[in-house]
């Protein structure tokens, strides 16, 4: 139903909500009915400042008519076309434009693009490409996939196997042979760091420990350049460089999960470009289409692509793909989104705003219960002290109180995460942190 002004709530029973305390939500629903620019509209008519870009994904702000019009035109022209043994022009056009933005490493740009339908699909795709690459090169023993503690890589079986958030793993089977390097969160040495923390580069050497344990069976290591869902964990100074060097020493592919950090979130097109470390494979989604259409993309280096796309021409090289890989409407949304990013300078806007953002975030340091504040680009986290016997309760209450006060935030346990659309103004940054500061004063 498209009528956002209807007076009655929907029946809440049938929808089994993802990553939600369903019974708690349905006892006191929080329903958003419209959005434009920097604001959602709540069912009761209140404006709510979007402090999280939806789910880290509406980078260009809400209600962009250019994207809606591009999708509508495409649906009227070609609503769907398969990408298995067929093609349509827009998929090639979009891949070409993305390739122009690809980070460049020692082996050239990561300009071979594989389309998916989400970040989770992008992660599983990148992991499978890594395995296929080593097999194509005669190193089929390389089957182990290494993640990092506190990492989040979506919810596919591959993603939870390399992910390092216990609640996402403990109920489900995970792939055999996986392992994890240590996380980088160090409140004792790095609390209230501004930008990249000073201590912890040596933690990248933990990969050497796993190589000593597993030998030459490791295919790839996947990390988020800046961990998002665990509560905004920027890498220590020098950490990614050391991890890149360790992968090179041991013949291991390095995968960056840039589903959150891509498309301007950190002040450059990708975190890899800003931080000066290029992976072998890179996963994206979210801001790829400004969340107007579910879509993801994996960026691969030419050597990886060329090693797999070899052999007899009549044979399928990679037995992998999705019904919606390269969906026409998704490509239309993505091309329109890229044009907005370029025209409005949104790829670098976070870098321009980050001093104001950082100062406003760290001004909350003396609010009640605050253990740490972390920031990078237009990302920030305020970590709160857990309530005795009720971990996560304080974070949940802060989220609910913020929404009632007109601000949408994310919470992970007792950490409040922030990542607003890149169109945010300095005045709105002040509004955001003023509301959050008042909320922190209220939370017991």
C-alpha cells in the first residue's frame, strides 16, 4: 500500500522482522512512513533526523527524484533480463563506470566487476572467487578463509564463517577451516582516539600465527578497513599496511569489505584509496545505489579475473551468480547515483565535514556512562558502560529515546553508531549531537 497518510497501523503479525527483537518491537512499534533529504517521517507525523543513512546505505540522502525516474524509465523499457548467457547494455555501462572508480594496486586496478544483490552476496562471491583463483593456479589446497574478531561480513554462510560477531554465528553451522585474527579494539591504549588510533599496528602480525598453524592452506583474509557493525573501529595507524605485507609474504589474497565504507563514507570513494592500501578483491553494496535498489558489486583485480576466465572459450569459467546479478533497474539506479555523487562532490564531502563531525562527537566525552568515542570520516560511535546484569539495555534505551526526540541512531549492544547521509550540513551535525547529548543525560 502506497498511501503513507493512512490512519491505521498495518497488521504486525505476519512480518518476521530481521535483526529485531520482534516481540519487543510489536509491543511498541516504531514505524517510518516517508523520507526526504536528511529526514524520515514517523507515523505520528514527527520529523526524524536520519543519523544512520538508513542502514549505512542512503549516502546521497532520501527521495532523490533522479534515481526514482531512472528506475521507472528502466522498468518501463526493460524490467528484467538474465545475466546467465545473456546481457543487457546497462549492466556493461554500469560496470564500466564503476571500473573508473576502482582502486589501483601493484597489479593494476580492481576493474573487473561482478554484480550481486546485496552485501552478503558480495562477500560470499568474493570468498568463492578467492577459492577459484587459487584452484586455477594449481593451489587447490588453499581452502581456508580467515576473518577477524568483531568483523561483520553479512549473513550468508560464508559471511558468518569469516565474521567475528558471536551472536551471528553461534546458532548456525559455519564453513570448515575458517579462523580469525585478533580484533583491534583496545580501550586501554586507544580510548577517545580521534581518527586512526595510534596503537595496535602489530596486531596485523597475528596472521603470521595462523600461517604457522595452517601452513599454505589459507586462501584469503577478509577485513573491513573500518569495522562498522561492531561499533566503528578504525584501523590503527600502519595496521592495514602490515596486513597487506603479511598477505603478500604468504601468497594470501586480501579482501576488503567496503560495503559500509564505500562510496564516500570515509571521505574518498573507497577507504582503500584514502588509507593507501589496495586489496586484491573488494566487496560493495549499500551506497552503490543509494539503497534505492538492492544491489552489490565485487571489484576484482585483472590477474584474479584473468586466471579464472581462461581455458576453452565455450565453457563457463565460474559456476556462480544470482538471478538478479546486474538487474536492469539496479543498474539504472546505480548510474543515477554515481552521477549525483560526482555532481555534488559527495565522494569527498565527508573529508570536508569530518573536523566538525569529530569535534561534535568528542564533545560528548563527559556525558554519563560514556566509555569511548571513535570516529572516522562521517562515522562515529559512542560506547556506553553496560548496565550491571543487563548488557545492551542502555544502548537500546538510548536508541528509543533518541527516536522519540527526533533522531535515528543505530545501537550494537551498548554502542551507539552514527553514519548520516553525506548531504548533512554543519547545522544538522550540531542538531544531531545536541539531541544525542540530551538523550545521554536522560538514560539511567
